[in-house]
């Protein structure tokens, strides 16, 4: 039995191939890539410039040419320039850019004697520290000698003996270390100390709190001045000054100026 003949294969349709890219699109694509490349290059160059400038600035700031060569201190009386410089933390050889003026001034103001402090940088290599010191107005007995205090009652220093020319405030708690404040009725006694004219203060050795809150001046070589409460101080000091310039202190026991218009004298 013979095999029937097979039908010839049908012709198939050809699969279309990729269309060629339009040369205009290809040119545009190349231009876009080129523009993006130039943009990235500009960004890299700018970043490199900033980094180079920052490194150069850092290197210049660390150059010995911009180190602190001079620390100049003005306004010191009871402290020394060396003490001020040490407290500020500024010394020769540190970079000028590392000088923190505000922090340095705060450290100096923390010193017992210092009321105000200003720190300034003067390029290329100088730092100035200007201070205003506190003014001592009295002394207060302390556990180890006598403490010198200013008008606000701040302890400035401690020394073995009473300082010459300053009255001693009596009847107060012992003074603490430097930079602390005295307690008790210190404000009343300090007000009296500041109200005394020179003609009175040079004859006063102490200011004391007496009974019932009354204030007394202890005179040298002897005698007392009864001020009463610490009010009308200008009038009371004027009356005290007038009497002290007219009487012999060696024969004065008590001068009562509680009524300043009518001072009373008790002789020894």
C-alpha cells in the first residue's frame, strides 16, 4: 500500500525586523547625554573648588602666622596680668580662630575681684583683655582672718589682719571663701560703710549691729556713734562729721545722732 503524497508546506509570512532609528532622534539623544556629562563635570569642579578652598583656609588658619603672639591685659589693681591670662585660658601659641572671646570673658568674670571683663581679637596675632575690678568697702571677720568685701557683700579675698583704711563689719556670721557673699544684716552695714564721708571713715574702726537692730560706729582710739536704724544716713553722717571735727576723741564716750538735727554728746 503506497503512502499518499504530503501537501507542500504553506509559505509563512516573514516576521518584521527592528525599524532603523531615526538619525534625528539619535543625534538628540547624544546631545542630551553630552549636556548631562558637562553638568556633572561642572558640579564636580565646583565641589572640588569648595573643598580646596576649605582646606586652604584651614591650613592658613593653623599657620604660625595667625597664632596668638601677644596677650595684653589692662585694668588690673589687685590681680596680676598673669592671673587674668591664666583664668582666660588664652596663651601665646594658640590659633586666633580658636579664641572664644565670650567664654574667655566669662571665665575672667568668675574671678573674685573682677566686676567686668572684655576680650577682643586684633588680627593678626594680638588678644586684649580689659577688666574692671571690684572696689573693697569693708572687712568682715572670717574663720581664718578677715575677708575683704565689696559694696554687694561679695568676698574678694581673705587676709590675716584687718585691711588698713577699711571698717570692720561686726555682728555678722563669719565670712565664707572668695566669691561668696556675706549674710546676716550685711546690707544695712554696707549701706552705712558707703555713706561715710572720708572725714568720718578715717576715724571709724568698725560698724556694728547693736540691740534691737540699731547700728553703731566704733571709733578709734575710743568712743561710739549711735546711728540708730540705717536711715537718714546722709543727715546722720553730716552730723557725725560736724561733731568729730570739733571734739577731742580721747574724751568722747558716746555721740548720739539718732536724731541728726540734735546730736547728743557723752564725754568720758
